């Protein structure tokens, strides 16, 4: 194994550690930073973990997603491969996205409208979380 590959493996965040639910703010943070998506298995694991967190809550949550350094194939960006309707609709009031990478903001800005999603991608987690709070409040 090359040294660069070994270092990348050590930096890889376990999937379970990529999800944080903030009860007070009703926000599920999804950290896809440096996530390697090389198969549909990764997508299916993300969907399963999201359901595992959201469904027991009994209400929709806001989602804030970090796309910094996300590494994926072009097929991942299609609506059918993501299963967006089956995954996001029952779980989320809305989703805001952020990345510090101008390249990734441009890439997502090109892809999101074709998925029926607002193309704005914020530059920081704080901006994304602040924008998310402008949506519908949780109904307890």
C-alpha cells in the first residue's frame, strides 16, 4: 500500500461518526467531508443510518450537509441512484449544503437544479445552519 493511500485510510471518518443530531435545534448534521463513494453500498449505508436516526424521532428534521472533499462518481449525483424521494422526503423539512471548496460549490450548483433542488451551496456550516433555521419549525 502506498504511503498516500495509508494516510488517506487513517483520515477516513467512520460512517457512524459522520452523523450528529442536535435535539435543541432539530438539525441532523451529515459530514460527507472526504467521504469516498465508490459504490451504491455507501449510499445505501448513508440512507440506512439516516433512517435509523430520524424514524424513531417521529418528526422531520432539518439537514445540514458538509460536502467538503467528497469523492464520488458521476452516477452518485443522479436522482435515481441517490433515492432522494424515498430517503429525504419522509425525514427532512429541508436540506442546506456547504463546502469550503469553490470547485465543489460550482459542481453541486450545476447538478442540484436537475434534481429539483435549490442550487445554493453555502461556504460554511454556520451559514448553512442559519439558513436552515428559516424553514418550517418542528411540530411536536
